[in-house]
C-alpha cells in the first residue's frame, strides 16, 4: 500500500512471484478455506487470481501438503496418501448413528430437501435430534423455506462438509459406479435405482425457496445462522 492507502502495482518482472508468495502466506495463515474474494481484498495489487492459484497448486502437487479447492475457498491440506501419518494425533470424534449417516447422505444428494422429503425417501420418520446432531457437526445447515403450504424448512450441506470429505464442490460426490465400486451399494438393487447428482450450489437458494429471516428462526426455536457481512452485497 502507498502512504495514502492506494493500491501499489508491483514491477511486472517481480509481480507474479511476489503475488504467489502473498497468496501462499494468506492461505497458510488461515484456519478456514480462503475465498478468492477474500484474497483479492487482502492483496495490494490487482491480479487475475486463477493462474496464480493454479501455479501454486502445481508447486505443491508433489509435496506433503497440497493446495486444494474446497467449496468457494482454497486451503492447504495433508496429501491424501500421507493422511495415515496424522491419524495418531486426531481427536476421536463421536461416531454418527446409522440414521444420521442416512440422513446426511440424503441431504447431500437431494438438497435442497425438507424433513418430509427425507422421510419419504427413507420410509421412516426423521427425528429432530438426528438433524440437530448433523447441524452441530457443521456439515448441514438450514437453507431456506420452501414456497409450498406450511413453508417447510429446506436443508443442505455446508462448505465444512465439502472440506471434511475433500470435495471441491457438491458435484464431486461419487456417482453410482463409484459407490458400487467401493462396495457401498448392494449388487441386488432395483433396475430403476439411480443416484441423483446435485447441481445446486449450497449457498444459492432456488426459485422455490425463500431465505430464512430472524422471525423464521425465532419461530423454529433455533439460532440465527452465521451470515457473512458481504453476502447481502
């Protein structure tokens, strides 16, 4: 920055290397994935970020940590083939029940989805406690309210879900062939069985969804979801 706070352009010869180092430092110092918008706000120069990020990603491709895209953000993560080295230091987490795992899978693949729709898919009632547990993990969130009678709440996944499971975006969820290959699907499935591929972005409401308001949250007896300051811009 200049003395008056103006953006100072780096010399062309040094610009790329310096910007790569700055981007690397910002992402490394952050405990959460850093969005490209956040990077642009912090950098003292105007730059096309994607080539910089791709260059940095290439430099870390064969290292012990990799630069990965997680939702709308970028983060450094332990290389997948070295994750076993970290297992001894991981805090043992409470295992999710089978019901919670089923509901999580339904939300991930069918979002936006209401509680009634989950129950229709599973064929059994979905308890509020199960949904509360999933929301406490930070993997599931309230999206909005469906524009249908009763205005039911819709659920979806979060960027924390993508980050935890190593997904760049929700469309990176495994398809039926991958699930079958991993032994997660029975060989005796109905011929008409299919696995939906979500195309919705977790942070974007559909045309049939209304955003949640403070009044909705109070009515539901829940806490107001954390909203970034710039989401309304």
